C-alpha cells in the first residue's frame, strides 16, 4: 500500500503540471487580456468585450508585447511608453514560456503573487472568500449524506412499496428543478417576497454581528445560511439516495444476508451490522471527492442570488477581468487539493473494507 501511495503522490506532479500548461496555453488565445481591460477602461469604453463587439478598427487581442500600443483594444491616444509600463507591471514584457516557468517556480514555493486589480495577495483573497464556500460546501454535503443515506436504506428495505414509489417521484422532481430556480422560489416564499419574511434576503451575517453574543452569532449564522444551503443541496439528494438504495438492494440479495437471517439475527443487526459496511463502501468512500466538488465548485448562481461573496463569484470575476494571478493561483491550489483528495478517497476504501488492497494491482 505504501508503494501505491508513493506512486500516486509522484503522479500528482505531471498531472498538475499538465493542468497548468493546458490552461496557460488557452489563455494566450483568449481575447481581452488584463492590459486590454485596463486600456478599455482608461479609454472610457467600459469592458473590453463591449469594445470588441462594437467592431470598428479594433484588432483582435494577442499576446502582449511592447512594440506598439495599437495592438491593444482601446489604446488609441495613449503613448506607447505607458503601454510598455503596463506590460512590465503585469509581467508581459517576457516571452510566454519564461512567464510560465517563472509562475510555476513561484507556485512550487507557494508564492501566488498579488491580484492585478485588487491590490491584495491571492492567498489573502482566497482566505477572505473561503468562509462562504466552506459554509455552503460543508453543510450541503453533510445534510445530503444525513438525509440521503437513511432514505436510501429505507427505500431499499421497502423496495416496490408505495413509500418507495412516491419518494422516488419526489426526488426526481427535486432533481429536475434547476438550483437557481429553486433559490428564487425560496426567496419569494421565505425571504420577504410575496409571502413570509422568515429568513434574511442576503449575506452571511447581520449588520450587528459584532454586537451579538456568542450564542446570538451562532443563531444569526444559521439563520442566514439556511436558504442558500437548502438551494444548493436539493439536487444532491437524487444521486446519493438512489446510489444508496441500489447498493443496499445488491447486498440484501446476497447469500450471506440470507444466512444471517436464517440464524435468527434481528433485521436491524442484519442491515446495520452486516449489509451497511459493504453497501456503503462506494457512498462513504466518495465523501472527500463529493465535498471537494461542492466546495471548489462553489455555485456562482447561488452565491449571486443570495449576495454571498465566495469562491464561485471570485472565480467568475477573475475570469471576466482576466486576473491571471487569481485564476492560476486558485487553479493550482484547488487542483493540488483535488488530487490529494483522490488519494484520500482510496485510503477510505481500504479503511472501510480491508479486503481492498490497491498495492497488489499490477
């Protein structure tokens, strides 16, 4: 097992390097780089995409160089020296290969630089947005597991009953409703829309957060996070519940379950003492990857609807503004953590079922 873990750890290096190379190359062909964004705003044209869409004699964006200001959208009337200064400030006075190697060398030392447009380091910016994403990701994942696993077990035990039928219908309907539409429905019903004003409309805390008691802060936090968590969790029930049900059904029909029942063991002992460990192998072992997908995915729409400033909005705003340090810095960290979580998932497989030994493969 130790050799397997070592191979997986060593495989992280080329995998992460490949991810960074592909994304860096793609950004070289995307119009509207950070310099174009700055010049468009200075030229009074608004966002660079509006300038490009307006046509005229604006050329397409290319890899920045200090040769002439006319290569940048919205740079008319600005001296070439100013453009060259911008290029040097953003590091675009170097060839792409040199910029990439310098970036990777800094990332290996966990130096992710500073945002182009926010005058704050990437690490501090991520720390600032992380509480929102942790709240949404952690509570959504825990609630999905706490509800879906018992529900899936119950559906497996009562397979084909009326309970199984109507719960399957409810789950499928909930899965079919888009998350943003369900979020808007929650706001209309419970956040001061046309009906009740039981929950706040926006934010993660109230304006008087600092003056609240410790217990009041806890209550205020859960008061604010309830609707966003419900909206982001609703679609996760279907997959997890049906996966649990199918896993239990497969195990219940095996010979060892019939033998346990024939020995007179109680049904609860059979289900939770014998079936549960085998049936939950896939469901429980996938928890790290599920949490990472929810946490790093960061629902942009949910955060926008509930005015939550998390990693989802951070990634979107960085992509629109071409804030490359934020884009690549977060991509490197999240990619590294995602690969490590994959190894942790394998270790959980072995912990839950010692019969599994990845070290014997190959």
